[in-house]
C-alpha cells in the first residue's frame, strides 16, 4: 500500500514593505492583516498557525501603529501560532554586503528571541538569485534548510540527474556551498502562492485541488506536499478551516493539515532520506534559463541607491565598528544601542524591492532619507571614537620637532596595512566667542594667523611632502557633555599627503609644525625633499609600478611594469538604448552601440603633487534624447519587454562627461572617476576595459567569496545581455597577468563576448517604468542630473589574491579617517594597532564588540579552496581566544592569552572571539 500523501497548507503573506505603493500605504494594509489574524487566532482554534514572512520587522511595523496589541501578539507567538524570524528583513542577497547579511541575521535572531522561539527557516521566497555562501551562513546559524523561489529550476521525474549543478530533479534538493556546507533546499516550484485562496465550495475545491495536487506532485520528491496559502500582501483567508475540511472530504486518501514550516521540514527530511535528492552547488543565478527572467539588471536600476548603500555599509562595518572597538580598548564607549539603530535603519533599505531600485519613485525618495539617517548616526560614532583615540595617543614627541605643533591622527580601519593619499582639516588657531571679544576683532585675529613656514612630520620627525590649502576664516562649535554649546571662530587649513604604512586596524600620528632645527637623528631636513613629478609630459602618468598613456579620444593604455603586460583602449564609454524596465535591460532590436572611441576629448593636467598626479578628460557627446514614441504605448499595453519594438529617438541631447585619472606615488592601481551630467532618457552608460587575456572564466566578488563564473552563458541562454552582479570587484586573469576592476557601488558588470574579454561596468541605467505585473511610471528612475562613478584598476601578475589586488580592492571600499589631536602624553604610542594577523588567502571582514560578553569579535573568510593558516596576536591583555559562528555566541576558549593559530578550511567563514582580561 502506498504511503498516504500529506498536503501541508502553510498560511503566510509575503510582505514587501514598499513596492508598487509607498511604504505607508502598504503599512496600512499590514495593520489590517495582523488585526484580522489576531482576531482569527483568538476566535478559531482550527486556524492553527501563520508565518510572519521570515522577517521580524513586521512586528515593529505593526506595533508602531497598534502598541495596544503587544500582549495579544506576544501570546500567539509564545504559543507557536505565529512563526517569526530568523531575519530582520528579507534582503536581496547580491546587493547587500556580507556583513549586512550577518547583521540582518543577528538582529532577526535577537528580536525574535525576545518574543519566543526563533524560526530556524532559511527563508528567501522572492530573492532575485542566491549567493553561493548562503548554505554556510545558514549552517553556522543552526539552520539546515533554505526555502527559495528563484535561481534553479526543477526538471521533474523525466530527468533525475542534476544538470551541471544548476538544475534539480525535484523541488526538494541538497544545496551545497563552496566550503562543503549542505542544507535541504526547498524550491517553490509552483511559487509561494500555490495554495492561495483555497475554495471552500466543493465544486470549486475539486477543480482547484485536482490541478494543485498534480502540479505539486510533478516536482515533489516525496509524499509531503507543500502548499503556500498566501501571496504578496495577501489578506488572511478567514474560511481556511472550512476549505480544508472540504478538501479532506473530497480526497480521503490525502491528509490535509494546516501546517508550519518546522512540521513540514521534519516530515520532508525524513522522507527525502529514502528518496535521494539532487545536489546543486554554488550560487543560484538562474544560469540554466533563457536569461530573460533573472531580474539581474536591478543591479543597475537607480545606481545612486547602490552607491549610497555602499557608503553606508562601509561606514558602519568598516569604519564605525572598528573605530568604536579600538576606542573601547582605550576607555571609550562601544554604543551598541546606536549601532542597532543605525543598522536597522540601513537594513530597512535592503529588501529586494527597495535596494534593487524596482519600486515607485516615492519608495526610493524615502530610502534616500533612511540612508542619510543611518549615515549621520555612523558619523557621530566615528567622531566620538576618533576623539577618544586622539585623546589617548601620546603626541608629546612632536614638541621636539618644532614649535606650535598641530598633531593629527590617520586611522586605517581596513584589514591590511595601507599607504595612500589622505586629507584632513585642521584648526590652526581658535578663538571662542565666550571670550567676549567683538566679532570683528575675533575675525581679525584669526585672519592674521600665520600659516607659512610649517612642515608636516611623522612620529620620528621626518618631513612628509604635503599640500596645505588655506580654507580661511571658519566658524565651529563644541557640544560639551556638561555645559552649553561653545561657539568659536578659527583659521582652518586642509592638509593632503601620502600616509605610508599605516598598520591594519590601527593608526599613525603626524604633526604640522614650525621646524626649530632640534629634530632627532632620524629626522630629515626641516623641509621635505622634493619628489619627482608623476607626470611624463602632457598625457602620461607614471610611478614605479604603472605607466598610463592617454590617446586623443581620452582612452588610455595601462602598462603594468612587474608583469610587462599592457592593457589597451581602456576607459572608452559605451551608450545604448534601454527599452526595458527597472528589473531588466533591453537594448532596442538591431541597435549598434555608441562609443567615445574616436570622439575628440579635451585633456588637461588637473593635479601635479608630490603624492599624486591627475589628468582630466572631457567629452561633449551627442546621444539620442530618449526612446521613440512607440515605447510608452508598449508600456501602457503591458507588452513583455523582450518583445518590444521601440527604437531610440532621432532627436539628440548633449551628454557631458568628465573623467579624472589619478595615480598615487605608491599606488598599485589607477583611480578612475567619472562625472556624468545626464540629460538623456531610456539609455545605459558603461565604461569598457578590454583585457585581451586568454580566459574562459572570471571571478566576481560576492558574499564571502570570489565566485567563479564562465565568460560564456549556458546553451539555454537567449538574452543577448549577460550582465552579472558584483560587490567590490571583478577580475579576469590568465597565467602571469590579470586585471581587477574595483568599484564603489557599481554592482553590474559584463564580460563581453567580443574576442577581448572586455570588462564592461555599468555606470548609469535610465528607464521610465517599474515593470512586472502592471504599468507603474517611474520618471525619477531616468536618473536625470549629475552622477559620479568611481573605479580602481589593479593590474597584477595573474593571481588577484596572492598579488594583493583583491586586498586593495577591498581597501578601496574603506575611507581613511583622520582627526586633529592635541599635544599631550597618552597611553598608546603614535603608531598603534591593538592586534596583528596573517593568513595567505584570508580576507578580513569585520571587527566589533559583542553586546552580551564584551568580547572583541573578528571575522575572516578564506578566498581559496585550500586550507589557510590564520595567525592572530593581540597587543593588549587578553585572557583567551575562541572560534564561534556568525551569530557570535560564546564558545569555549581555544587558547589562553591573546594569540591564536587557526586553520581555515577552503572558503570557510571564521569568526574569532577575543576575551579581554577583566571580562570573563
């Protein structure tokens, strides 16, 4: 006798907080939904359970308007009738940083744990593809499953062999990450609405269930069938108990239960063991499809949002958290409450319809405000942490190197030692208004302050080449903790110089002094020795590693001296029409791309300083003003975007482009800045970097990994475009040579099939509609106005990791942090780093302080498939070190003291806790 089939009906509503309606209009609907849910749960014991979409923010959003229902909600959660967590929000997996994904998981667990049991369900119902390290992330969080709707397709009973690791025989599968972590994958093969609006009427129910049972069985590996009773913003089905009773009467051979995710997982795990499942490996990006439905071009919709997100993430995780950790080691505060607020505010921009830029204009305007709010909190933390560190540094040594020293601190919060150009503003003199002088006299005295005759020196008194820019009379104020604000006038100056060898997660101190000739024996002359210019004529930049030559059209060659490789025709702009939408790019049929190749450019020297030289390239480029008139008609008629026939307009507008190439004296990369004055609609702008390297695949930075991707798409692929996601960089390499292109918030690239393996990076994509299931005009997605894009080109010897190119690409994401200090003794030396680490293929990811234990938490990930030895040593007193998970829970000490040697497995994510003495 065959085993009885079980139909698990799971009630939910997939809650996009903002999408085709602004947040508050969806918010109103959420309140109505939860109101009706609480009433139903209290009144009808046969309505068993409801799942809160895997995100705890639903609780915050509801109680913001219904605080009086807190206990009603808590009771249902405690009783297990409402499932919550494990996330704070449902994020996009490719457009949010690795650490943002970790904070999202941590906050979701923390918030859910306050209410009841955390749902250990890896929930990704509508995520636009899944990063390869998600199995490891889930496994470390104690989650053995992933439920998802996109990225891989089942092939049904006719094909029981997994195809190239990307297709599954069934909707149930084993998903394996690059490190070997495995989770049970459940694909919503019939979508997360396959049990929506179940009829209670017998005739309607018979037709419904005949179809739905057959659809589920087509892909199911077991007799445990999952039916998702809900959809996007779906109201509660109040008559569901009646509908299930009807179904049971109609199909006595099927057991219908109002189920939960844990109950379903328990049942299907047991059944799947006997069946045997296909294993899919690595990232799931719908690689084995025709390419039209990947939604990958959300990576370039409203690029300004991605850039604000990159700045916000980097400021929190790579600057504020490390600095606050260093400050905590030196008597300062680690403001957990502020970090929670800043992270939650930022994460509220990470749902896929938000960060992907695929919502109506009102949604994305509110996102800009959230980005700014989170940034302002992070900046406040940074300022306070730098104040603590500047106050702890012993700057008294600078008194020996000159008169009236003005010390300053340069902090490197990246995970590697760093050399680069920094700028800092100093108050050369101040007069507080409390002194009572007339304002005219105060201003006169500040203007009379003498700035000439000063030299920048390091902690050993060595003169440092420096540019000093007089910013003139300025106003400022202090906000003391114990008295009213203190306003002042000052004479301000901006110093720009090359900071050399600033230690990882540490700082170096300098001072702007008037030399008195009494410097120590290591000091140079009172004035810095002149450095040779990095300019070699009007169109050549050169340092010890790189040589750049500009052509008449603004393109350039890049010679990498150590490898002898020369890259040609770099920096050409490409422009095409785009008749797609916020989700997907669609070039007009038959259009030939426009480029700046051969377009005359105005080129001039912008900067010639001891530490950096820059060239400016200007293009005035006439391009089509928009799509032609056919496009709006096709949009209104909901013509599927690949089938549109619109072309570009015959009328043109002028696109003003200003490109700045900057080469630093010790730099191993060329910085490229593009300033765009966009006046056109319905188009895409990219910058092209031909590599001419012999490679069939490439690597792209993703969540805790360098994902290896083929340059050619799969045989099933039909979309002419093969754009992909990236985080910090993309790399093409061959034996002995390679080119890494790093970016700031430019998440879309393509390896062109042009015979040159050209890396094309999208700078701007401009469209006029949301897309998807209706016509939603989005005029602000045309991105008219001024935009800036930043890139860093890093040629290397063929191994991006071993050469250090990957580390420099990661450093490119992190701003230098500088602050003025006072002259005083202190507890830490002028060059300071509280810890050191080594690991040949390890990449540093984060440094923070655990709220519960007070322990320092550091995270690395192995960029290679081979094991890597990680050595960590502290310069402060520690009672021991331990290894933990991404949830950063306490674990037994592996060593006493502040040293730890740890072997990282291939592609492993490793979190290390360091317990300071006195914090047991």
